[in-house]
C-alpha cells in the first residue's frame, strides 16, 4: 500500500550447536555408513532403524536421573496430548526398548544389531561437539563371555583401519558389577568427601549422589583428584576380575593393542564390567572417537528377561574431522549437447532413456524460447567441468540423417551412430572397461 515502509526480512541462520552437512562431507558421511555396513555385516550384524522421538521415561530409566545428560542436556517437551517426549540423546536405550518390545530374545539365542543416525543433546557447543550429532553404533544381546567384548573391539578397529584412520589408542577398564561396585562407590565417595574443596563446582554436590560421575569429568580439578582416587580394577570381585583378565587376554590373542585406563567409567549409569574408549591424539580435549561397554543388567531393569549385552557408539562428526573429505569414485558418464531447437525434443527423450537404462546423463540448462542457445563449444566446456566420459551431440546435419555423434573425451575420438540404436550402444560403451561396445 502507498506510504507503507518495506520491512526487511531478517536473515535466517542455523540454531546454535547445529550445522549443515555440505558437499563433500555429505558424501563422506554416507560412505562412512556404507563402510560400517560392509565391516559389521562380516561380523554377523543386522541393521536396525530407530525413531528420533521416544517417551522421556525411557531415558530416565536407562541413562540414570543423576547423569548430566538427563539433568541438563535432553531436548524434552510435551506433545499436544500432554505426553513427555524426548529427542533421542543416544542409541542404546532405544535399541533395548525395541529388543524387549518386539521380543527379539525369543527369535534367536543372541542378537547383533547396528544403527546410524542423528542424536540430540542440549550441551554447550564446542569444537567436535554439536547439539545434533551423528553416531554409528552396534549392540550385542545374549552373549556374556569376554570373547564377544574383544571381538567387538576387533570389529571396531577393522572399521577404522579400512577408513584409513591412524593414531588411535584403545583404552579399557572394568566397572565391576552389582556385587562389587557398591563397596567401591562407598570408597570413592569417602575419598571425594575428604577432598571436596578440590572438585569443580558441578561435582561438589554429586559426591554422595553419584561419585562415579566425577571420574568422568574432563575439568582439570576433577581429573587431578581422580588420578589419586581408589582404582576400580583394584576393587573388583573375583568374577569381575576374571572377566577383565580374560577380556585382556582375548584382545592380545586378536592382536588388538590396548592400555588400561582406570579412570574410564563412561557417562551413563547402565554400564557394568567392560568399558572402553578409542582415543585420537589429534582431537584435543574431546578426543574419544568411539566408546562403549557392557550393560548386563539393563534389559532386565527395563522389563525384559535377564540378558547380557554390550555395545559401542562412534562419534561420526569427530571421525569426519580425522578422515577428511572422502572422494567418491563417481563420474558423469554422458553429457548431451543440444544443437538448436530441432535437437531439443530428441535430446530430452534420449536423456530419459539413458537414465532409465542405468547411464548417468546430464545436459545444459537451456530450453527453447528462453535465452540464446548455448554454443557447442560452451557445452563441451561444461562437459569437461562435470568430468563426462562421453559427449553425445544431438542436432545439426547428423540429426537430419537420424543420427547422433558420440565423442570419447579421453580418446579424443568421435563417431556417428543411428539414433534408433544409440541408447543400447551408449550403455554398452559405459559398461566396457576399454570403452568399446564389443567388450
């Protein structure tokens, strides 16, 4: 309306802690998932797809109400029905829920599952940590011996090796069980009470609530105190100690190098016995690329049958920073160059037929009646930029003879082919190692 001022539309930007995954990182993310599928299937794992949203109760029961994730980091809200829902902060709880809900324990003596996808935590954004982050993980249900613990780490390291990631260190520990951990927790609480002034502000109140969480703190005051705290491996019961020793023996047998780190406790309440992290020295303070452990009590505590279980999760965002852009072995097979309006309709049909026959094909964006038709020279430059192996020229005198021209961009050779047979001919060309349709 007359006299009204135009209001500038504010520039829309990302939420803090979120990021767009742009090329080539998008391709790298997909290739990481494909590598996980390739390696994990060799070890007998099947893929499971999980919902992004779960009932909040699931994470309260599984992760633990005194953990930092539940206290500060979950994206929780009520839906229109008044039910409390949470964007999943990790994958294990959802897999356990699915394992129980669908009675997978009745179908096989043991179950191996792997997953990938985004997780959500409302934590302070920093290098290597985002509020939406991506994980690849694997879980095993129904196997309790220490051999599967070692095999899981062996699989994890093979995955990293095939991606070409170097400079990693496997750190292992044992967290004990319901029999020996309560006594250790008392010793730990007593130690931290005597040294409460040396703790960071966040953990001074957790001395009695959950002293194990202090061992997982990355802040310098807590790290220094934790290094002098009672050691978990020195306070294991006989069964847990035997499991830990056998686990380390299996790692040696499988030639998986490791070090024992008595400070590893993991950040979630459900872990028992085996705990591990895979560390990269090139990531600074947030240096864990993968982590996991055994959680033998969780399935039973969530309403299922008593079931031993173990799993891990890989931080894909951190892994991407180590792997860098992964170049795909992908190349445009055919670029269709169009000479004038006469060749346009024939070219559109040809491109459609090539794509349907499995040949990747592209063209210039020009169409009749809109702007000046691009020259053959400019279209050839576009074909070179896209890395096309062949250029198919449609139009001119050749089209009047119901023919097209195929130019081999590597051999710098071209030939004239009948339009009626060109789709099958080009398909054979692109499938031939030597670029000859007769192969």
